[in-house]
C-alpha cells in the first residue's frame, strides 16, 4: 500500500511539474513580447546600452514588485542559495498572473 501511495504521489508531482514548466515557458514567451514592446515604445534612440539595460530592468522590477512585492535583486538577497531567479521559483498561479501582466503591458492605450 505504501509503494502504491508513493507511486500515485510521484504521478501527481510529475503532473504538477509539467504544468509549472508549461506556465514558465508561457511566461518566457510573454517576456520576449514585453521586451519587444519596451524596445519599440519606451527606449529613445539616443540612450546608451547601459541606459537601455536600466529601462528593461526597471520595467521588470515594476512587474516583480507588483506580483511578488520585491525586486529580483531583493529576492536574490533573501534567497542566496536558491536555484534560478524569482520567476523560476514562482508558483503556477504567479506565472499565470505574470504572463497576463506582461501581455497587458504590451498593449498600446486607446
């Protein structure tokens, strides 16, 4: 009975992991769309590469603070031993919200 219970838990964990991987992939795709929208709409031609990187970082931090309540840097300082970044450690629900936020941010106002 214990072996069967463990087998069922393993199947459940695999399904949860697959759902998380799918949501993380979706979040990464939306990130690229969001990044392109930033490039097209928020970055003046005269900025240096360093200044451009700050624009992208600020936009990412704005979403991170809205969703997680902290920037990526703050998360790294609080989780020095964690693998990946703040988004890699997000729940499925957080990734869905993040994808939606990034998608909404790419829309031009009417």
